[in-house]
């Protein structure tokens, strides 16, 4: 069997038919088509059924929602750049426990190792490392919480727009 491409007369979508097919329905617009197999060409003709017409307002609303979804993604990428960690080599990492808290834990442990030694300089260095480690841990915890909150807010906005797009698609398929 030879597969031939024909165009929908309702929306222009490309359809693939074989030589045994006489009638086809477009998946894009729902138009019923009669497939005419001529000696040199294959073409489609509209049957008596009318294609489902979409209103211009729905098309504009769909484009607005799609644009809003793309804009949300761009805004999230910009916002995320300010919330992720950047290494000295320029690599960006999202907040994970090991990346956020390991330096703080190491600083506190090294500070505790200095504590048993006598001498004010070493004792001061140990206390300084403990304070810096705790401070870094608090900073990492706050940054991690801010990242998670921003991620959750983005997901809520994205889900709302996706639900609106799905609702509009359902109304298209229902022929409203």
C-alpha cells in the first residue's frame, strides 16, 4: 500500500491516507473529507458536514494563555538564576542538603576540634569557626527555604495557566 499526503480543506493540516481510504476526518479541526484518488493525483473534497468552527475570541484567549505560560517560564528562569548557588567555575546548582549544609557542618566540626587546646588564639579560632559555621548554616537554610517557596509559587501559577489551557482545549473538542 502506498501512503499519500493530502491537505485538509478545512484547516490545511497534512493528512496521510492510503489508496483504500475513501473518507477521512481531520484530527485537527474535525472536518469530514472525501478522498478522491485520480489517475495522477490524490486530493480531498469537503463532504456535506461542516468543520467545527472556532470562534476568534477563543483563538485569541488560547494564544494569550500560551504566551502567559511562556512568559512565566522565562520569568522563573530569571528568578531562579538569583536563587541558585554558583561555584567558582561558574556552574549553577539548585539547593540540596549536601551543597547547602556541608560547609557549615565542616566549619563547626573543625571549630570543635580547636576547642580542647589551651591557648587563647586557638580557642578564639575554634569559637570563630563555630560561629561562622552556624551563621553559614542559617544563611543556607534561609536561602533554601526562599528557593522552595519561589519554586512552589511558580508551580501554582503554572498549574493555573495550564488548567485554563486544558479547559479551553476541552471546549474546542466539545465544539462550543
